[in-house]
C-alpha cells in the first residue's frame, strides 16, 4: 500500500523518459566526436542530478520494541545532488532528499537527509556506473513531531549517457536512520533501515 503523496511522486517517474528524448535531440555524442568517451569524469567535471522513486521500509531495531517491523508502508522519495570531480573518476558534493511513508496507524513520516557525497565512477561504453557513500544529518517529522539526527546512505547508480549533456538511469540507496533518545526516553531509541530506488537524470556541466 502507498500513500497518496507516494503515488503522486512515483507517477512522476513517467515524465523522466521525456528527458531522454530531449537529450537525444541535441548534442548527441557520435563515434566520430568521441570526446567524452575518450576521457570521462576528468578533474573539474561537474554534474547536477534529480531522482524520484519508491522509499521501501526494511526493518527497525533497538529500544524496548518487541518487533523489528518498521510499521510502515512503501512510500516515495525524491532528491537533488551536485558533484564535482577532484580526481579521475572521484567526485565530492552534496545532496538533499526527502521521503514520505505512511505508518500502519495512518500517520505520515517525512525524512529529509542533507548529506556530503563521496562517489567513484567508471564507464562501460555509453554506460556510467557509480558507487556512493553519503554521511549526513536528517530532519524527521512524524505527524507534527520533529527531530534531528545522523544518517548514513550507501548506494549505486547505473546511467546511460544519452548525450554530451544528459545521462538517465536507475539508482538504489540504502539509508541507515538512527532515532536517538537519551535520559528517561532512551528506551525509545530505534534504528531505521530503508531502501530508496528509482530513476535518476543527470546534467553534466
């Protein structure tokens, strides 16, 4: 089951292939040009990207709970990221994302991580493969109650370079989201685990 917000965001996936059609109509790389394929991801290259997809709750642990169930339905997520290459194939940058999930009790959980991005990229012909590590912090809001905490994300992206300017592909990211309480409320501490997966479109500057 998905929330209405989740269904609306996932429906936006249908719009991303339009970027492919747009990109193919302009500045498409050719075998004769070959400039990008000859030296991909060089120092100084930059990219901005957007992603949208499903936010899948896995399990939770810690505290005094008697179950590892997340007590949430599959939701939806979206995000924006910037990266700059500081060495061949190695990039740093930042990302901001958001995800909605509805709980079994009909409450809405919103998590918005702000992360530092460290990634490594390589190519196989027109395909781009990237692995990413993203430590950061999050803002969490559950039906009006808010809190902050640390977050760690690990993921991978497989893109198809459709033009000199654009790449589109698929991404999957694991989120580790601790909800840490102290003092008299320490028994409420829980550690959430999610998978976010969906489509990504990147513009190369």
